[in-house]
């Protein structure tokens, strides 16, 4: 339900700040006046034998002395509550989340966390998929344009696809791949030395304005308001709306003839092949019975292809024939998980 959060405390006098060794001031070079104070709490922190700090989440505080407000950024609500981001925060966890935030923030400032405005909110879910997360991400890249609905697409090979503008980011990413180098996170999740098909779907509401707009609110959203039937349903509806807005997959009869070609191209692209389109076309010829593997091998020999090239091509096409996945099935699986109440 929730991942990254930013809380903003408005009209907060500097007298509310407490003395804490982790506060660090930023001063004006001309006047020497302290303009900002910053502090970072490292979640689940430990040190290695080499004195390297390990952690898998943060609570960052920044106080502006001139404008008298404090921003608090929580990198991952599940990490704060569960110790790992491979869990999904549930409604029953909201009280524990508020108490944990109060404990951390209360060490630095005399504030009531429940009254802070939420000025960034990641509405997210984590799905355990039937196959590799990369397959779904590659599919979603293939059915979308580089810019749509006033948002720009960013695609990171097989790991992340997102649509981004100033107000909102709608994103899918391979949760396991993102954390492959974070041994602490994998250990906390019980995934160290293992593999996982965890796919994260996330809608980032980047500003207070976008939060109000998305959830039809008049006043700023607070932590206390999250624990209401209205907001729980609003989170669910936003995820469905953003998914259908950005990731439409038309499978009518007019486009059915492109399905096999899409399947083949996506598989080859997923294998990091520079000749994905070429191999996909050969695969269709094989799959439709226009040519056999032996006939294709003879054609390549006659055309003067090097022996190693022929061997690699035969291996790739044989692999495709045995591992190809129905992309309509993939899409329907993903759609069903997102629409599940």
C-alpha cells in the first residue's frame, strides 16, 4: 500500500528542535547564519569488519530556518515496520508506522507526527509473479509509446519501466534485481543466495498538489487519514486507473496476427540480443512451418555464414521454440493481480 513517504511540518519554530548529535547545520558563507539543519537515521544499521556501514532504509530530516518548516523523508515504510522492503504495508500496520515515525522524529524535534502533511506518497504493491519480472517489464515496454498522457517513458533494460511527469510517476520494476547488491536487504527478506520473481508496481504522487488531485482532497493528507475506508479504496482505484491509462494491451482480431511476432521479439530482446528482430522473423518462419531448422541451417551454409554464427543462431532459435511465453497470458496475469481487491 505505501512505500516512500515525505512528511512536512509547516510553521515550525526552531525552538521545537531538540539537541541531537546527528543534527548538522548548513551555514551562509557571508553571514555565518545557520540556514538549514539536516540529519539522517539509518534503518537496520550495522557495520562490517571493514567498518563499512550497512543499512536498508533511511529517515532523513531537513529543517529550514528561514521558512520555518521541516521535511522528513522515509525511504521505505515496509523497512521501518517490517525490516525489509520485500513486504507490503497493510492497513493494520498504520498505527505501528506512525509510532515508529514518532519515535525517530521525536528524537530531533518536539512535533506530533499525526498532524504533519503528507507531501509525497508512493502508492505501491508487490506481486509474486509466475515467471521472471523481466518478462512483464519487457512486455509493457513493447506495448507503450515513448511519451503518452503528458508523461515521458523511461525504460531500463528488463528491470524498470516508468512514465514520469512533474506530478506523478507510474512505475513497474524488478524488486529482486534492484536489490541484488544489497546483501542486508536480501538477508532481511530471507532471499540471500536465492532468486525471486517479485514485481513492484508503484504510483508516486510527487507533491501535495498531486496527492489532493489524485484522491479528491481539499485539505492536505495526514497519517491519521490513511486509516480510513475512503483512502484505502482510493489507493486501490488509483493503481487500477494508472495501470489501464498507461499499459493498454489490445488483443482484438485485428491485432492477433501481431501477437506471435511480439512474443518472439520480446523474448529475443530479453536475451540482450542485438539481432532480436532478425531472429524473431526466422522464428516465425519456423513456427509457421515455412522452413525447418535443418533447412535453415542449409540456407545459412549456402549463404556463406561462418560456422560459429550458424551454431549460435541454431541454439538461440531452439531456445526460443522451447521457452517462448504467451504474452497475452502474461498481461492477463498481471492485470488480474492489480485488479484483485
